[in-house]
């Protein structure tokens, strides 16, 4: 029992160290990587443009639900005019960075893990090495850099769409005047909240895309499965670990910045 | 296209006491092998005997557990990054499954090693890629993706990518696996022709005995991770070694076994 716990602990610590080195190498290898622009553009397209519809839908419904629930709750206290600050603070501080990250992981992160896993299984990554091309610089660096560009943009977009959703709930479907909603939203958002939102987006972006790349890149190391099942297991692992890490990192950052 | 210097008699690649294992399973046992410069060496052996592992150790994709691989007399295992990068520029590897990047077109696949691993100007890269595609009759298919090509075309595309850097050594991992006899002959002819034309050193791992004996300058036989024979094809044909005979005479063994089965005799123990 004791030795099994020790073995598991060593394995987890070893894998964490391996992941940290992988991430560091992914970022540093961007420096010497040639013709990075084209691959970076493709990664921005995959993580950003292709995720826009899901961000639009989830952002809209999040705002709608927040507006609906918030209006009825606040009305009970005679404070329906505070709907704007409620929606804005919920979105900017917590919901936009967390939900946008989870949506991008589900849409783009899982796809990139599967793509890298298949490239590993079909020896495409080995082929890059034999051609003298650093696979980290070629495959990982553009995706990590793209995450740092895309996540803050998508988070901001999510927050804006959510605010519109809250206005639709509160002022179009319910009787709160639109001017009251928007003016209170404007007053309630301060620069610290926006900075916290962007910091979270950057951390979640780097962390989740690094986790997705790592799991795809190491698909051949899954001891229990091989081939297509290893790719499937890696993809599941990437999505689960990324989702957990977003929530854990969110708590950590909030506790540090609040 | 300039030919590599083959005038030196020193071997290009050497393997000394190579040992490789995965878990408890030892794949290569204290293997010694010399790859002569400018020649075509074929490595024969049954499936699972360690041929591809040996090739990956030669290419530096796998690190040996013991022993060393020497490139022009210098050990690759302890080489610094610039030396290893220089080796990679002079060596190409043709994977069994071709390992073409499926998100890139044929043109981009061939251009990839030049764009990413050399400092050649763009016009020179374009000229080399066009030349490589033309030599392998793929010029008209430059815009197609690997998934839109037949197995034979993919093989030629992988060969074009392997040769576009003008390597001094090319490692071929079962280049004819899964191909019909006509395609097999065509691929071996293509390898032998390219090797003569460009003067590179070639190491070919294969199961195809007649084609290998016809095309090779040297033949090596691996049995259970041990080198059992190394010599010229004529020496292979004349060898009295039981291990060599088992491979060489496998076709006639098969005919005898089929005839025995048709006569109703019991199936040999190793086939049952």
C-alpha cells in the first residue's frame, strides 16, 4: 500500500515535471522556428474563428439566464436596477474566462490533441525529427502563441455577448429600462476587473493548450492502450485535465487577486 | 544535383556493440555493423527481429541502451546539438508508412525540410522541389494532398522528400511493404537508380529477398536481434549458414510444405 502510494506519487511528480519542461520548450522553441507566421495564422483560425459560433451561442444563453435569474432575485429585494452590475461582474470576473476556456478546449483543444496523437502514431513527429526540424517549434509553439492571442479575444467577446444577453433578458423581455441597465454596467466595470479577466484568459489559454498539446504529443506513451485507442484516451485525458485545471487555476488566481 | 563524396574508404556509419531493449524484451543484442560509403546495404530478417529498431537507432530517433552509432567515426549518442543537426541534414529517413504530413500538399511536404532546416533562398527551394517532383513523376500532382494519392504515389512522394535535401545517407524502412510485385520492382528500381544517380549511401530494411539481392551491394541478415550474416549478395547465395539458408530457401520450403499438406501429411509444428 505504502510503496504503491509512493510509486503513484513519483509518477505524478515525474509527469508534472515532464509537462513543465514540455511547456517551457514549446514556448522557447518559437524563437528559432522558421516561417512561424503561417502556422500561427492557422492555429489562430482553429482556436479562434472556428470557435466563434460556440462562444456566441454559449455567451448569449449565459447572459440570458443571468439576466432572468438576476432580475427576479434582485426584484425580491427591490434592487432590480442592480441587474447590470450583477451580470457584468459575474461575466467579467468569472464566467467569461472560465466558460470561454472550457468551450475552446471542447472545440479546438480536443481536435488538436487528436491531430497530434495521430501524427505521433503515424510517425509524422519522428519524421520531423529525422528532417532536422524541431517538432516542438513546428507543432507546439504556434498553438501556444495562438492561445495567448485567442483566449483574451474570445473571453472579451464572450463577456460582450453575455452583457447583450443580460440586456435582452432584463430590458427587452422584462421591464428594466435599457438606459438603467447599460449605465449601471458601465459604472460597475473597473480596470482591475478587466485586468483580472485578461490575466485569467492568458493563464487558461497557456495552460489548457499546453495540456492538450502534451497529451497528443505523448499519446504513444499511454501504457494501457495503443493506436487509435491511445489517441482517444489522450483526447479524453486532455479535455478532463484542461477543464479541471481551468477551475483550479480560476480559484487560485481569484484568491490571489481579490 | 551534386553527388556526395564517395571517394573516402572510411565507413559512413558504424554500429558497435549496439543493444536496445523495451522493458524486459531485448530487441538488439550487442550488434556490430559497418555501412560502407556510397553502397546499398540491405538488412533482411523476419518480422519482429529488430530491423526497424536498428534503422531508428542509425537515424538517431531511438537512443541505444548500450553500444554506440558512429557517423564518420564520431559517436552520435554523445554528439552536441550542432553535430546532431549536421548529421540530420546529411541523413534522410524513408518511413515504412511514409510519414507524410497529411495537412500539407505534396509540394509543401517536399519543401518542408528545405524551408525548415536550411537557409536556402526561396527560388533555390522552389527549383529543388520542382526538380525532385519531376524526377519522381509527381509534378502534375504537386497541389494534391497525401490522402488524395495512391500508395505508390505516396511512396514516390516520400522518396522525393527524402532526396530533396541531397542527403549523403538514406535509410529506407520497408519501402515496399504492402505493394504488389510490379510496384515492388518499381520501388527497388527507383531506389537503386536514385542511389547510382545521386551517389548516396543507402540502408534498406526489407522482406523482399529477390529484389534485395538484385539491387544491393551488401546484404545483412538479422535473426532475433543478432547479426547472422553480412556480405555481398553472391556470398549470401553461396552461404552454408543454416540461418541464411532458412531465409534464402523459404520459397522452396513453402512449395514443399504446400505439397505435403495437399498429400494429407501433418502440418509442420512451427506452422500449426
